């Protein structure tokens, strides 16, 4: 059974559509109507819907603004636009925001039925796919994979080492013809986004996103002959999957190895030429087995890390790294990276950190002073970098954790005695930093909401922008720390303020509604009763001792 939301500021229109849909054969159980975008958002935050039909031209919040909010908060919810405007501009903007169709008023019933049926049938097909997956004993995470974006799916292919070949093949199949090469390689592209653009100015957070988006477009064009798939990695990293056929690439008579060198130099050159962005490029070897992508991702990362040893170079190839005389340095760097990742993933654990795993290889090198100092330095500076990554804590000096300070006047193998303490203190400090950061961010989040909850146009993106978080991490952090949904918190503030106004002032219901962030007194009444258990009038009467 389907649940649909109709949004139109003409009650006659929304009621007509509602009755028509309920009388149809489309297996629709419920149709809610909203008079404006603000009411619609409240409905969407409280309940789950299968489809939204919305007008474009509405007071205060237009249909386009409503669609932007839906896109940010429920990107998979289908929307159909029904509007009196025939302008191509409106249709184009609607479709760009993800509208499934655009109908012009007055709408023919046959057209409305056709479009709604098509969208619901597509939704049903997706549901049937999920059922089929569950029959093959897919767990919840695999079901969520069905809805993964292309970026998330590609990230899984290059990072997830624990998938079975059957699951991996299923993920590859979802990408269809995008994965079709005979040989595969992975590229790690690490961009310096501190400054850039042709003005070479400091880059803001918004500009970084735009630069990453532009970089993806440039690289997809640059690597089209190699069927390059470019997507976002973590932080300022882009990741590319290169595909080559045994017959070579049209227009390139170079051998495979030369083509790899051409690709690396092209990536670096094009991003510098078109965006004035400095990059470090790490390139893996080529493998014929697509299941080796996680291993190739490790190779690309290892190659890129050689920037630390050769700061003058821009492009690094894993095969060149292997050719270096001291291969064990590569292995050590990979081991350090893995250890740092383990520390980051165990931040919630109160237990002491296991230091033996990382200290034992250093013990074996203690007799070789030059090599020992090199390995030791790589480790402790990566640990210090972990501290700096999480910022500053109130009243705690980070300067003493600088390896030059912490290990000053400590010679040779004696450094190993200090290393255990350094790692334990580092882990403890990072836990404090993360906790303080999250608590500080939560205070900023709740403070911002308390200042702006009366604004009916408040969006999750507004709150996320205040603390420079993604909307997904904002929702996760808020739920984890506050033990409630963010929008439940906003509604509770609105209802609490409404209770105060009802019991301490003589303001009319519509005045209270507008003051606490509701566009419609009727919608305010429904929301108040849902959260308070009484209507506003009943609550006021009860607050006045039951007097009439």
C-alpha cells in the first residue's frame, strides 16, 4: 500500500487530486494534503511517503525550494511537479532537482494516472529487487547497497576486502558496462586545496567542493579513452579506476607501461593547467582481475605516500616504488598507516592501546641507527599528525607532543622506552580532543537551533553549514549525543514555546502558530496535539484551571 503527499496552496486542487488517487486502482492507502512547503516538510519529517506531488508557485516557500529540501534530506523520494506554469525554465529546474515528471495544469486525469502509475511501478520494482536479494541471504548492509550512489559503490569496490566474490560480483554488476576493461588500475589523486584557482587565493569550504566537482569533470574527460571512473575519496582525495583492453587504446600506439606514465602526467598537468591545483598522484600496477581493486587501492596509496620521501616529485608509480632498493620502507609506511587507522577506529574504547604490534619491528632495527631513526621518525610524526588532525583542547598544550620536544635528549634504543608512553598519551589525548570537539559542536548545533527554530524555512543544510559538517554526520552526531532525532528536537522546542505562549499570553492561535514557526494555524494545531496530546485550546483551558 502506498502513501502519497499532495502539496498545493489551492485546497480545491489538492482535495481533487487526493480523491482521484484514492478512487484509483493504484493500491494507495493514504493521501495527505499540505497547503504549503512548510507543512509538507513537517509531514515528511514525521512519516514515510512513497511519492510527493507538488505545485511550483506557492507563497513563502516555492515548490522548487521544497524539492531542494527533499533532495537534501530524502534524496530517493520521488517527486512529480504539477504547475500552471508552462515555462521551460521551471520544468528544467524541476527536472534538475530530480523531479520524475512535470505536468501542466489543468491536468488530464489520464496523464496524472499514467505518471503516478509509472513512478509507483518503478518503486515496486525496486522493492521486488530487495526481496530477491533477501532470498539470497543479503543482510541489512547489502540491502542498503541497492540504494548506494555511484560514488559509494565505487568506494566499496576499492576499499572493501571482506566481501565474498559473489557479493563483489553483484556490486560490479550494478555498475553495468562502466566496469568492462580487461586490465584495471587505481589512481590516488591527492589535491592541495589550501590555495588554488587562477587568483591563487585561499580556498573556502564551499570552493573546495566546487573544485573537487570540477576536478572530477576534467579527469573524466581526460581519461575517457581509458574508460576512467573518477569519484570522491576521503578528504581532498579523488580516486580513479583505469580500464585498459588487451587491444590497446585507440589513438595511442604506446605500450601499456608508457600509457600509465602518460595518464599520471596528464592528471597532474590538467588539474594544474585548468584549475591551478597542485596534486600528488599515486598509481597502482595493472591487474586483470577486478576483485583485486582493493589491493590496487593499497598500491596507489603506498605510491602516493612516497611524496614524503621525494617532495620534489608529483607522480609516483607503484612499480617504481617496488624497484627501490629498500622495499621494507614501503611495508613500514603501510604498517604505520594501518596502525594509525586502528587508533582512529578505536577512539571509543577506554582500554590501553596495544603498542607491541608496532614497536616490535623497531626493536629489531635498534642496532642500525640510521634506519632505526628513519623508521622511528615516520611513526612518531604520523602519531603527532593524528593529534593535530583533531585540533586543540582547552588547557592542554600540544607542543609537548611534538617529537622534537618529547624525545629531546633521548638517545638510541632508549626511545623505545618512551614510545609506549607516547602512544598511550597520544591515544588518550585524541580521545579527549574528539570528545571536546563533539561536545563543542553539539553546543553550537543546539545553540543555533534555539536561535532559529522559529524560522519555518529552517533546513538541515542551514544547521550543517553552521558547523561545517555533512548533513549525514550532523544527524548521526546529534542522535548519538542527544538520543533523539534532530527534527524531533526542533519540534519539541516549537511546542514548548507554544505552551508557554498559550499559558502566559492572550495571543490567538494563529499568532502563536506564526511565532513558533508554523505557516498554517491548522497545521500547528495538528502538530501540537500530536506532541502535547491536547489541542491548543484544550491546553490553554487546562492551564487556566479549566475555567471557560
